[in-house]
């Protein structure tokens, strides 16, 4: 119908049905993660893995729940080694986090890409995700991604704050008091770590379901539209 607007995904589907038309038309450049986001992402990911493994080593020295983590999943070999690894990774993670947060604010990345949306959009995209029908456009964060990424940033801040409160319970007594005391702060720190592990599992699963996002985060560019169409068609078959 004249004047009817076509959704971007509908345009992509139309192009995939006509390979000659797709190959003859110039592909528009796609948004790619900036070098700062990519570098801080991978530094933060490796630091977080080191902190999780060393944190489990520290936990095993004085468990707060009736179980321990297997030795192969820990880092440090003993309590002192786990503490050394934990704090070394913590400073690296904090440095990468400061750079990422500063860039996110100054560049508008947080405002444009991660600003939370309304509960209706979250419910709609969550329902589509559970049915494996949630679409993903390069350079665009859907409501589920915005919720997860914003949530993990808040969890990371609480993890750092609770970690500082149990690291320096005397010097930072006011912070330990805000968390309800040393024992409560330690349990909060463990709970935040558990949420981060859950986020990593979901994040990796989504990256495997939409490989183009991982491609862009590694190489700094995304596959062309023709490549993405061929991947989607192959998955559909």
C-alpha cells in the first residue's frame, strides 16, 4: 500500500528472497562495537573469570553454605594464593570498569544503547525470547539485552562495594555497617557473584545463538548483510 512503512526485518527478508537484488545493492555500513568497548569487555571478562575462580578458592577456606567448589574450578591453590589472585584481578577489573563507565557516559553509549525501556517492551521481548523468536538487529539492543546489561552493571557495583566492605571492615566500617555487618556483607558478596555467573551463562548462550554479535566483539566488525542472511537461512533449514 502507498505510504506504508516497512519494518527493517521485513526489508531484510525481502532481500534474502532475491539474492541478485541483494548482491547488486550496496550494503549499508553496520554499527560495530568501538575499540574501547571491545578492549574493556575482554579485559573485564578475563578479570571476572579470575575473580570467580579465586573467589571460590577463598570460599572453600571458610564455606558459608554446606558445599565446596571442586579444586579444578578454583584459582590460587590455597587461601593465600586465592587472595593474591582475587585482588590482582580486582584492580584490573576496576581500571577497565572506570574506563568503560567514563566512555559509556561521555559517548552516549549508556543513554542510546542501554537506557532501560518500559515493562511492556520487556515482557514482549521476554516472551519472544522464551519461544526462541526474539529478533536481533546488528547494533541494536532489544529490551531483554538492555535489562540484562543494566542489571549486571548494578550487580557489579554491589559486588565491588560488598567486597571492599569485607576487605577493610575496620577502615571502611561505615560501608560494612550499610551492608548489615561483616557476615551479612559476605553473604551479599557471594550472592552477587552467583548472579554474575548466571549472567555469564546466559550471555554466552545468547552469543552462541547470534554469532554475529560475537564476531563483531572479536573482530570489530559484523558480517555483511548477505552473510547474515545466509546464516539465518541455513539455521531455518
